[in-house]
C-alpha cells in the first residue's frame, strides 16, 4: 500500500491591518470583540471605517465565511471611495483570503493578483512579496506545484532584500511543503528546520507554532515518532492558546498518523475523526479530503473495507469541492484497493482506471523536473548576485590602486603596464568563471539523467516484475484448479489481461522517460511494433502506415511524443474493436501549418450525435489539446471513421 500523506499547515496569509485607537480602548467585558467593532463602525468614516471593515472580515474568517466576504467587499467599496491604492490592495487581499478559506481557489488567485497589481503600483515591496506568497499557497493547494514554487521564490527574493526574518521563515515553510508533497523529505526537513530557527530568532509565537506542526508532520517520514508527537502536541497547544481553533486539526491529524504507523489503531481512529470533524466545521474541504484519504488507508490496514470505501467516497466529494485533482486521484486509488481486497473486482477495475487517468493527467501538468530546477535557479541567481557584488567591489579597489599608482609611478609606461596586467587577470578570471559554470551545468544534466535512468530501472525491475508475477499467479490458479465456473474464469482472464496492458503501458512510460526527445522515426518504429501486434489479433484487417520521409529526423519532447503515440494507439484499438473494418490506414505528413496525422478505417462508422461524448473520443481530444494541437473525428454509419490531428511545429517541444 502507498504511503499515507501527513498533514502540514501553510503559513497564514499576509494580512496587514492598521488598527486605530478609537476602537482599541478597553471595552465592556460582556461585549465581544466583533460587537465592539460593529458599534464603533457606526460612528466612523474614511480610512478609520475602512480598517475596521478589514478587521471584521479577518475576525469572521475564523467563524463565518459569508460574513467575512461581505465585510471584505464593503472594505473594497470604501477603499475605492476614498481613492487609496494601499487600501484597495488590502481589501482585495482580505477578499482573496476569504475565498482561500472557502477552498474557492480560482477566485482566490484572481483577487490576490488584483492586490498584487495595486501593490506594484505603489511600489510596496513587502506587500508585493505577501501577494506572491499568497498566490503560491493557492496554486500549492490546487496541486500546481510549478506555479506555487515560482511564486514562493519571487516572494523570498523580496523578503531577503528586506531581511524580514518572520516572512523569510514563512516562505521557507511553504517551499518545504512542496518538497514534502514530492516526497523529497530530506530537503523538506531542511526548509522546515530553517523556518523553525528563524521563527525562534524572531520570537514569533505563531510562527513557532506553525513550524512545530510542520516538523511533527515531516518527522513521521523518518519514523522519528517520539519527536513527531512532541512537536505536534506543541503545535496543538500553541493554536489553542492563540485562539486559532481552526488549525488544531493539522497537528491532531499528524498525531493520528503516528499512532497509525505504530498500529495503535484505536487511538489513530479517534484522532482521525477529530481532525476531519474540525476541518468540516470550518469548511476546509481540501483538508477534509486529504485527512480522509489517510484515514481510508488506515481502515484498509484494519481490513475494514466497507468503512474505508465510505470514507474515501466522502474524501473524493470534498476534493471535488476544492478542485484538488491530486487528492481526488488518491481517493480513487484507495477505492480501487478497498474494493479489490473486499473481492469486488469490477468496482476495483473501474476505480483503478480512474486512478490511472488522473495520474496520467497530473504527469502531463506537473513537469516535475521544471519544479525542482526553480530551486537551483534561485540559488544560482543568489550566488551570481554575490559574485557581481564582489566584482564591483574588486573594480572599486582596482580603481583606487590605479589612482595611487599614477601618483607614485612617474612614468606613463609603468602605469600602462599595471593596467594591462590587471586587465589580463580579470579576463582570465572571467574565463575561469565561465568554465566553472559550464562544468556545473554538465554535471547537473548528468545527475538528472542518472536519476531518470534509476527511476525507470526501479519501475521495470520492481513494478514490472510484480505485474509479471500477478499474470503468472493467475495462470497457475487456472492450471492448478479445474475452474468450471465460467464467471470466475472470466474474471481471472480480465485480471490477467488488465495486468498485461498495464505492463505494456509501463514499458511505454519507461521508453518516454528515458528519452530527452523523441523523433518521428522513433514514433514510426514504435507504432509499427504496435501495428504488427495488432495484425496478430486481427488477421482479417489490412494495416497500412505512411510517413513523410522529411519528418524522420524531426524531434519532439517526450511528453508530446507520448501523447501522439497514445492517441494513435487508442484510435487503432477503437477501429479494431468496434468498426468491423477491412483496412486501417495511419498517415503522418507535413503540411503548411505543421504536422497532420490521420487514422482512417473503412468500417461501419457511427452516429456522431450519439457517440461524441464517449470517454475514448473525449480522451483523444483532451490528449491532443494538452500539447497544443487539435483533434477532429469524422464518422457516419456505413462510411467508416477518420481521426484527424493537427500540430504546429512550435508546439512539438512544449
């Protein structure tokens, strides 16, 4: 069973609220803070009223999100009325935070970007950094990790310039969360430790609480359970002390994970239920789904399959509410496992297929290599700036030396000689620096290639061997027992066939992973292999494959090549299965706009009106759209079917 996901809390959104003295005087102890603010609001005007509206929006974000949004919009109207760009930026930020708490992430990004534009207009560098951080959190929650890291490092650039320790720590936390999501636990722990140390240095009680919770989360992955419980308990008590009941669910979830790992399931069940209930109370649907997935895996360990299925269905519904595709895919994986272990193989197959589709979609979107290169890019830029600063300082020193030389040395020839020697030295240093950069770049590329080959070997040696073992086991079962139950025999055949197709897809994936680029000659050979196998399965069909010779050496990225191959494969399979065709033609040619690909059969055809929404046709179009192309399907009863694909040449390396 795959690893369950531990829980971390993203740093709070950067809200800057300027509270005025008029409502900060001591109030009647019987009057709540929000009631006091509402009373003060009736007598206020201008900026004073604006700041009170912002504060009310912030207060209600922990208890009543509809009220929080209402006060945020009132604050925006007041900011526009008084024509203050800084107030407009704050109001947009308050509205965005409310949408983020409601898990309406697309709306949150829209309003955070509006806040960013206003802050850029007034050159508020700390505000700009806060907006970048908040946008990063929204993309992180959506599962778009490349965009998340991109915005986090932009925020860190501004915080570094301002030497804002608390904000640097906050951003270190968020970067650590992304690495943790990608299971680079060592790097995640490094960033979490940095964040904790910075918060302690800044004596930031809330920051210490947040980073304690994150340390409690990551230490589970190193089986350091005692330390994990210590930090998680620190976080839980810290949130309670500070009045942030909304966030106690995170350390409680991590405590559940510890007891789950220790197989103390009674305690784990109690903490899982507490964490989920707390997230539901505050409508944090992303974390309801995330924690639900972990609990579902715990129930599978206990062989409580029906309960696991119920929890996973609830997690999947919550993931849809928060547009969290990664978490929804994990829920499908848990459902497939629970149904399979419970003996419901048809249901298991359905959810395994949904999991495979979701995983394939995430693979296209994420481009994991680009994500982790952002860290290297940030560190490289930082080093280059330090080198540039040293170079400027060196030039200043050289200037003073030259002036002193002109004063001391009486001859022009002597001064010219010193200048020439210094110039040669600088040129030599520049050449050495360029050589070092080139060597570092080559080493990085070699390491990435080694990692990719290592992953592909692991896939082939471990998962491939396990799948082959499944096929062998099924065949042995059929051989060892005289299976007269045709239904059971059919199910075993389905399992064997499904596993065989999974092995084929795994080999295709390994082939794509091992290639930096794929030429159309590579595609030609791969498709011909597939067609040769298809001829064996469909002897009555005549297959033809035509490719323009000019395209043989044209290359595309591995992702584009894989999607082209999968689409052609699916179109040919559809023709074999459903069309009763006698001839199938695959043609790849160059046209004025780019590349055209056609898959044509002379079979029965079908009614486009009734079949256009089928999953197979939809998947083909979706694959081609994802790589910047267009796919059209033309068919009618009795006329055969034509699948046409058009790709721009500039889209081949996306």
